[in-house]
C-alpha cells in the first residue's frame, strides 16, 4: 500500500467511525423494539450498521451511481420487509429509520460531526416514541395545537413576507419589526403558559417572567397582565413575574455597562444593584401570596391571546409614531431628551446609546447614571401603561406601585 493510500485511509477513519457509530446507535434502539420470533421486525442492530457502512463506502468511492444504487436497494429491502411484516404494526418508522441511517452513512464521509449529531437526534426521537405519542394525543389539547400552529405561521410564514421598508408615519418603524413585536408578545405568553403547566402557578409564571424579561420587560409585563385578566387566581404570580422581568433588566444593564463602558460601573453599580434587589424583594413578597391550590394547573387552554398581542404591537407603534411626530416638529433638545424618548420603547437600547456617548467622551462619566436611569424611568411609564391596559386595575395598580418603588430606590442610590 502506497503512502498516499495510507494517508487517504487514515483521513477516512473518523468518517467511517461516525458512520459505524450512527448505525450502532440507531440499530441498538431498533433492536430493542423489533421483538422476537416469527413476528419480529426485519431490521436490527446489524442491518442498521451495515446500511450506514454501505452509505459511507458508496460515498467514499466517488462513483456517481453508487449512492443512488445503494439508496434504491435500501428502499426495495424496506418495502419487502414491510410487505412481509406480521407484527400487526402498520407504521413504517423502522423502514424510514433504515433509509435515514443509510443517508447518515453517506453524510459521514464529508461531514462526520453532522452525521454523528444527526444520529443522536434520530435515536432520541425513536426512543421517545411513547412520550411523544402521549404528549401529542393526551397532553396537547386541540386549542394548544392550534396556538402552536398559529405562532409558527406568524413567525415562519407571515413575518418573512411583511415588507421591511420604514414608514415615516410610524416614526421610522418598519412593518416587519411591528409584526415581530406581535410575534414576540405571543411567544412570551406561550413561554409563560408552558412554564405554568410545567412548574405550577407559584414558580412557573415567575420563572417565565424572569426569562422573558431578558427579551423585553415591557412585553413581559403586558403578557402577564393578559394572563392575570384571563385567570384572576394567578394574579400574585403574574405580578411577581412582572417585577422579576425588571430583575432581568437590571442584570442586562450591568452586562451592557461592563461591555460598552466599564468605567461607568463606578456610577451605575450601586443603583442597578439596588434596582435588582428591590425588584427581587417585591417579587418574593408577591409569590408568598400565591397558593398552589388557589389556581390548579390548566388541563387545556390558550397559550396566548392573538388580539392582545396585536393590540400590544399597535400600542407601541402608536407611541413610536407620536414620538416621531414630536421629534420631527420640535427636534431634540440635547442627548437627554433623545435617550428619554428612546427609553419609552426600550430601556436597553436607550442605555446603550447613553453608554456609547460616554465611551466617545460626549457624556461625562459622572452624568451617565442620570441618562441610564432616565431611560429606565421612561420605560417604567411604558410598562405601567401596558400593565393597566392588559391586566386592568387589579394587576396594573400593584405592578405600577412596585415599579415606582423599584425605580425610586435606584434613583436614591444614585443620588446618595
């Protein structure tokens, strides 16, 4: 064997190892399910491993007809095996899995890592048969399936088709971004619903509020308000989740500050930590009022409210349009007004703008705390409006009172 052949063989070893591993992994799972005796299914660990190796050999020989020929052979054998099957199972999962294993063997020659990762996913899907069947037929209600399809269509079908040209009457906001806000609102509601089903009313909504707060604290506040209006027994958890979304805001602002302008941490560390501690304390007090038995887990329901999601996007669009109109007519009297206006829509982007000005030297480090908390304050106004409009007075009043206390504590820490 020449040196070139030895080198080529050595280069192919990881690929063939990935192919063999894929065949063994999927084949072992199928071997455990094929049964025994005359009614057993036709393919087990040896058949799957040989199929993967055959695909790898066909691809490595680089003859254009070998891979299609091997795929045809696998399909014919699968059809014969299905026709002779006497197990009473009408499914074709094993036959499809055998063909997929062959394709993974083909893929392993050029992309061994992708083939290995795909084999793990395929084996996991095959192993989770009973769990997936129970989830789709027993746990997932028709309304929940409808909501999942609706959310998928809104995000994957409608969103790419919406034009992205900014509109002057929307303050420069493009329709695609507006629809993305509605999709985000639906997603946050859906995550809260899943958390509620998974962890219960005391922990689920609060945890969902914290996680969703990293996306948008304002949207989270509105989404939890819709949930509180729909299920009044969950009011304490919804209020706690709204305040926990402010914890996420404080953490993000600390991260943004340390990344963009670390010197500003001298000024911002204390107020942001006070903001975080105040929001966490308020949330824990609210959670103490939530009783599990007062709000049993829903067995079926709606993951989100479509009308409320569209209303949230329309509300933000209206605020942006009004701000754009004011800016076009009267201009911005300095950086502070611009940052305050930006804070109505998003505290993080407004704070980023302020920190960028500090990084460039346009804003003194001693003044950066006022600019950042100004953005937080105006964003608090937005969250208060969303809390009242989405959840009513019973939700909006305590949420707003807590937000005012949290923001006031941050200002006191800055000015102290």
